[in-house]
């Protein structure tokens, strides 16, 4: 009888443990991620007028604190290097830089605006097939960039690059990318705030 009880107890314990979901909180330094997005744009898109493309900026640094990286400096450079080793993200930045004139034209006209999800949103009228293609390609590149940042943050936290961790970090990566888009928008462009309200900058 005792043997059966032990087997039952063991099976129950195994069942409970196997059903448990362990959630690891991933530290996400919002302010510093915004700076990282800006730096990567300057380096990979060639949007910086003062520094040649590809030259790292030593003045940008993360004040990133986690159990793994407390008291450690140079985290910004580590994140930048991680992202630069992601060919798909590097290509996405370069493609966005190559079409910046077309993207600006659409934003200048008011046909598209900067959405709260970090993507271009069609606002007025119907776009031509060629302009629809521009928006689609731009948004695909932006999704790649945001996903790349999420992966970099996970790796800096020394955690596995799995679906659960990506799901936790992705909303913050999107939020900060969208914030950068709003901050860098030119006067007259449509921008959407976090509540979904549209306004002209």
C-alpha cells in the first residue's frame, strides 16, 4: 500500500512540476534601447551627418543593470556588436536607408503616418501599387529591426533566445522603436501616440 502511495505521490509531483511555467523577468533598459536604435540608424542607414557610416560612437553607452551585468561597462557596445552580427537586421537597415527619400515623400504628403506599433500606417486616400510596395517593404524591414533588438536584449541578459522570452521582450522593443519614430518625425508628419490618437507634429 505504501509503495502505491509513493508512486502516486511521485507521479503527482512530476505532473505539477511539468505543468509549471517558469517566467523569467528580462531587464529592458528603455532609455538606452532608444539610444541604441538611434545609433544603429546612424551607423547602418547613414543618417548621421557628423560621423561616417559604420563608425561606432564611443559616447553612447548603456547604464544597464542586471544580476549578470551589474557594475559592468560597455554593454551598449556589446548590444551593437550583437545586432551587427545579424545579417538580416543589417540588411533591413540598409534597405530602409536606400528608400528613405520615398518614405519621406509619403510621410511629407500625409498619405502615411508613424503608427504606435512602429510601422507606417496608410492614412489618406489609396496608394499607388508602387507606393504600397514601398510601405510593405519598409514595414517588413522595421519588423526585422525590432525583432533583432528583442533578441539582442535577451542575449545580453544571458537567456535563451526562445519564443517565450521573445514574447516578453518584443512589446517593449516595439514601443521604444515607435517612440524613436515619433521623436525623429519632421514637422507636419502624422504620428500616433500610445493611446492610438493621431496628430500632426
